[in-house]
C-alpha cells in the first residue's frame, strides 16, 4: 500500500511537469519531440514493460518503477505491463545469449508476486481516475495465430527497419554471440504490438523504459503511426551505472532483490549505505521522493562532513523504508549498529535469526551441543577445547586474565559459565577476543 507520505505528495504534485521532474533527477535519457507538450495538455496514460522471469523485482527495475510513480504523482495514469508473452520469447536488448523461456503457470505466479511489490509504489486500488493498472501481454497475444500475426502486424514493418535497430545490430556483430534466433528477432514486433494494443484499448500514448529499449519502443510508435491512426510517444531513462565501473544492483551474491526472502532488509540497507559519495549523490535523486530542496540540503550537509556519511544514511533509510517498511529499516539500523557500533546483549536479542546470520556472515562458527550449554559450558572449553576459537587452553587463560574476552559483548572472567540464558535466538553465543576477533558458538 502506498504510504501516507506519498499520498500527500500526490496531492501537492498533481500540477507538476513530469518531464521537468525526471529531468532534474537525472532520469531522462531521451524523448520523442513533443512528448512534454503532449503530457501537459491532459491526463495521459503511459506504460512500462517489466520482465517476469523471476517472482521478484530487483533494484535494476527500480528506475522504471520510480518513473511510473512520478508519472502518477504528476496526475497521469500508469500501466505496468508484465511481459507474459514476451517473457516466453526473450528480449535481445543488452543480451549476448538467448535466455530461458518460461511456462504459463510460472509466469502467472511471477506476475502476482510482482504486483504485490509494485503496490508499495503505485496506487492500484483507489477510485482516482489515474489509479494504476497491471496488464499482461499474454492475455492479448495468446489468441494470435502465427499466420494472423504476420498478416496483421508483421507486414507493416520491414526487415530493413528491424535490422537497423541497435539491439539487433550489436547482437549480430558480436564475435562472442551465437547469432540470434528468429524468435528473438521478432521480439520488437511483439513489444511494438503491445504499444499498439494499449493505444487502441486503453488510450495509452506513451511507452517508457530503459535507454536500451529505445528501438523496441519506437517500433511501437511506428506501428501506431502506420495502422493505429494516431501518434505514440517514447521516453527513456538512462541505464544506472556505478562510478567504479562495476554493475549497479549486483553484489558478490548476485542481484539485490526487493523480496526480503531473496535479499534480507539488512543486506538491502547495507547495499545503499556502502555506496560511494558520487553514486549516493546521483542515487538519492533517482531512488527517493525527496524534494529538490531537501536533497540539496542533505548534499550540502554531507560535503561539510563527508566522513559522517550523512548522504548514504539518508539514501539507505529512504529506499529501505520505501521497499520494505519503517520497522524493517529500524531492524537493519539496529543490526548495523550491533556490528559496527557499541552494542549490548540486548541489542543482539532484538535481531531475528535471519538478520543475525546476515550480520555475522563469514564469521567463523563452531557447533556445540545444546545439552552442554544447558549444563554449563566453562570458558576454557568455549574458547579452545570445544570450539578451536583460540589455539590452546593456555592462550584462553591468558586472554581471560588480560580481560580481553567477551560473551555477547560483555566482559567475562575464567570463572564465567555459558548457559542457555546466554543463547541469542535460542542457539547463538558471540565470543570476542579484543575488538577484532569474533567467533560464534551455535548450540545444536
């Protein structure tokens, strides 16, 4: 459900110029001539196509989703098109190999999951004239016969026109590519027909997408011109990059997903918190709904004391709250402070098991039977004999005498005994030697 803050923003922003808004945010790459004027005349409808090859969006999708939300905030009607039919084909844009094709059952499951995520950004449920709509191109493509499609659609676009598209030329000229199947080659016709269908049935006059989609989008405007007896418009946003040249939205573990089961809110928060100053200044315009004045103030404050990372903190808070919730943001913040700040056993106990494991990912662990812990585990055993955290009983005794050992962040002596009361989430104990050496005991 769209937050109260965004609802209030909607009331305030109804008269905003959409093109002007996304331009200052760095979200405009290209637009057909006349697009801005067309949008200023009346409420318009626009759509963005979303790849349904997974049951979750990742942050690479967020730019186009944010564009749809800004479109709605400016008083227009957004359509989110889940590419059920095109998902069965595979888009060659930006790809070097043909992707896997999905069956209808999987596509329907993915569509339902994606709509649930989109509902955090778009108002689907209100009675407003500009309420968002989710559509699936499989619903109108499934009844087309091959002969019907090539007769009614294919004959209006020449092979020369299709071959001239950058997505096709790059794929065919790449030395590493294995060529392009006929199925992929026809992708732009199917996407172009989507635009024609929505133009005819929904009075949708604008298609938006990433800059790599320009060729596919303009095929749609060409079909509208030739057989739709009208005019369609195209608008694209830039592909988001990172200043260091690595791919935006990727980590060592793969994509950064919006689904908390795929990427935990803690890891999601950390991704944004760890962005560079240069990237954070760009991302805060693209991935938040903060006003121009608010952003300028935050950037100015950050530059006065960059070591405090104010810009990254605000960015991480805004995006995590928007995608997950304020409660999940608070949990992620607590988890970050547990790992990097001064924390107590009570702070650790606030973490659920999944977040706890994320926080201490990569920290060495040893398993000890729960029965041993319930009976009382002495510190020498906990540090050495039972875990191997320290190399010997002698080293364990020296560390304890030096007062450098902590259990769940609280200093202990040799006479301390670990019991079930020390278990976090009923199964974990955190050992520290000094500030840098951490070890986890898992009671099983």
